[in-house]
């Protein structure tokens, strides 16, 4: 089944202990769509400026991502710049220029309204809701958000949460949404707000799924040379939703596997700057790493 | 097989968002020995002061911990006081009074020299080495340490690490020992220093094992009402070494199960202040929670 992602396409300038990348392709929808493209057909709905040239879109073409709904408008593309500390866990944003993204009002072409799997990347919850209203009963709606919207548009966020199936956020965001310092309690509260599953992304510590009758947690793949964590969360979401779209089932077993697929794609993402690692990534590398997750998490039950 | 633990017995004053406990039983060797006692016979080598009365030792008697090597000397027992923040991850030490612990020079009675499993809790690495020299070839030597010794006695710590089998520390300590910001690289360096396995305790994120040919990671048990994290790491070590002593084998499968046993004991520890939860803990509760770990980590391999 196919996936529609709505989010940002950006130019990032990133500095990490491994080096620096200037004005490279980034943005939540870029990472998501490229990661998801290894699992299912992806349609990208986003906006870029006049400085976005055909060569910037090369990776989307390579990966077969449908960019016919990627509009190019007058102005400059969204730009973000940040720097990471020694252990890659602290990130400082140096600048954010919304540019054309500031006036992004996603309008769905008729042919995208019936896509089965929808991912609402981290954008204004009002826009997320407006996209959802334009869709014709998708089978699965997953979404991301961030502290900026949690504190800035709490009411709009709550409205949006009512309509979705799966929320993907980090620990801190989950606690902030629920106003609850304990993640397990926060998860329970969020499940009462609408989603049937909450996926908590924990960076180098992996990810966890909280459902009404199920809990699952998986560690992150241990990387010796992480280069740039930018986009890891969106790549996780791409692998996660991608796997579900590929198998077409939404049961507990499928969601557990989807967390593995997400973890695998996030681990590849951080191996290089921008989306570079995905340009050389081969399906058998994904399969090999998925198998490694089995080996690093399995144990014989104690009696 | 039996376990010998050498470490501290203390009186703790702890404040957490759930409440406060004053002058309650604590110390690394207390938590370790009580947790391990659910799996194997435990001998406790430690020192207390004249303020340590028979009623303080009640839990050791209840759990069958051998305290004949717990010496009571002139002076006061080690006292520690600390306060935890809202989400229990930040701990501030308010005071540390070493008291009788300052002059602790562990001398092994003859009958304890041939015990098969040795746990050197977090004490001066010189004392850890001196205990090890007094032992007659134990089958397994596991140990803990902390930033205070890593920066204060690096040479003595290195000497000690040469002689042990398993080091149990947290992420930060592992990185500090190796002088390496990446945990995976730090683990590799530590394995070159002597231990054949490194166990990294990650608090609410679980634990991981790094071996020369194996990697294993397990999430923490999701607790809705954690009360006091004090002693969780030592309770983890107690379950971990306890399981290995119980099964008597040290292969990869056993070590994986031991991480589950450790995680289970840590999760019970934080459910109440001090060692209280262990007083009511029943073996079937341990078995049930071990089974829950299987359910929350298992998935069907992706193809």
C-alpha cells in the first residue's frame, strides 16, 4: 500500500564532532520519505523555494519518491542550522529560517486523497488536521509533533490527536503532552486522548511502544561511528510506517516488527550527514541489520 | 553456588517526589546481598558502627544473608543523604559521612576465601584488589565502580580491572573509564583492559551487555509509580550475579538471562524506599515479571 507524507523539505547546515555539512538536503518529510521508500511507494507533499534545484531532488528520483505534489514557490527554502556536542545527545539550534514554509498550506491533489497510509510529520497541528480532513478515510494515520507546538498550540494539538492512530514522539514530548513526569503514566494519558499506540523514540536508547494491551521496547543499534543524528527520528518513522504499509496489517505483531524496521532505518541515517547513507543503502543491508536486532535482543525465558 | 559481596552498609536519608525516608538501611552491599539472596546463598563482608542495632539487620536474617563477616566497630555507620528531582533522573547528594567506612580494610575470614562468586561493590579499587588477592580463584569476579574512583584512582582501577571478569557501570562511567564519548567504542576499550563482559546500566532505559563476540540489550521494566531509585544499580547487580551463581554457568545464554534477572530485581527495588519492597517480595512475583520481559521484548523476525 502507498504512503503520503506531509512535512518539511529543508536545507540544513550541521556541525557534529565528525565534521560539517553546509546547506544539505534535510527536513522531516525528506528523511521520512526516503527511509519509507525502501518499504512501500511514497508520495511527498511539501513546499520548497526557488533555490531548490532539480539536483536537490535527485535522491527522491533515485528512490522512486513521487514529488509531483512538492510545490516550488517564490522565495527561499526552509533552512535550519545546528551544532551537536561531543556525545551527540545535546543539540543546539543556531538558526531557523522558515522562509516559504511559513506560508505552507497543504492542499491535496484529488489523486492523493485515497492513499491508505498517512504520515503527518512535525508541522503546525492545525495543518496536520487540515490534511487529515482532506483525506478519504486512510487506514492508518501516524504523526509526530514537538515541544514548540505542545506549548504553543495545545488545544489544536489535542483536537488533532483525537483523529490519529499512532503518535511518534520522544520521552520529553510525551511527558509534556500529558503534563506528567512519569513516561508510563504519560503514555496512558496520551492513549486516552485518541491514538491507539504511542511510539516513544529514545535516541541512542532505542524505542518503545505503548498500546492499550501491549508494551514493547527495543534498544537502538549500537553504532561505533555515529556521524550526524539529524533526521534519525523521521527516518525511524519512515521505516516504521513503511513496514506497516508493506505488510498492510496493523496488528500487534506488525507494529513490533515496524519498531525494528524503524530502528534499523534510524541507525543507517546517523551513519552519514544528510540523507547520504540512503543513497548507497542496499535492501540486503537492511535485512542483515534486522536480523542483528533479533540476535541482540533474544534470550531464553527464565524458569 | 555461593556469593560473597564486599561493599557498604549505610543509613540513607532520601527525598523523592513520593516522599521521604530518614536514616533507613542502604548501602551497595545491602541492596546487592538482599537482591541476590532470592537466587543463591550470600555472604556479606562490610562494616557498621555502634549505631547499627540488631533490628537493622533483620532483613538480612529474613533473607538468610550470612552476616557473620559484618563487623561492628566503634564509631558511626556510613551515612548518605540525597534528593531526587521530579522525573527521578537527577540526583543531588546532600551529604556523605563515611564514618567507620573510612577505615574499612576488608579482611576475609578463612572460610570465605573459597566462595565461587565474588561481587566487589563500589569501594576504593585498592580495597577491591586486596579482597581479590585474599580469595582462592573464584569462578566469577564482578565489580562496580564510580566517577570518584575513575578520576581519583585511575591507576589502581586499571590494575583491578585486569583481574576481573565482569564490570557493571553506567554509560557515563564507561565513557569516563575509556576516555571515549561513544559508548560502543568505550566498551571495546574496556574489554581490552581485562573484563570479558561489560554490563552498562542505563536506569529507566534498561541495560546492555558488551562482550567480545556478543551484544545484548534489554529495556527497563516500565513502572508507573517508581518511588525511590536508590539502590537500583546494586539490586540489578544482585539479580545479575545471583542468577549466574544459581545456574552455575557463565556462557552467553546465561549472561543474557542474568541481565533479565538483574532488570527484574532493579524494578522491584525502586517500588519502595530503602529495601522495603524486598521484604514482601515473593519468588512467584519475580517469575511473573521475568515472563513479562519476554512479552515486552519479543518480535517475529522480519524477512
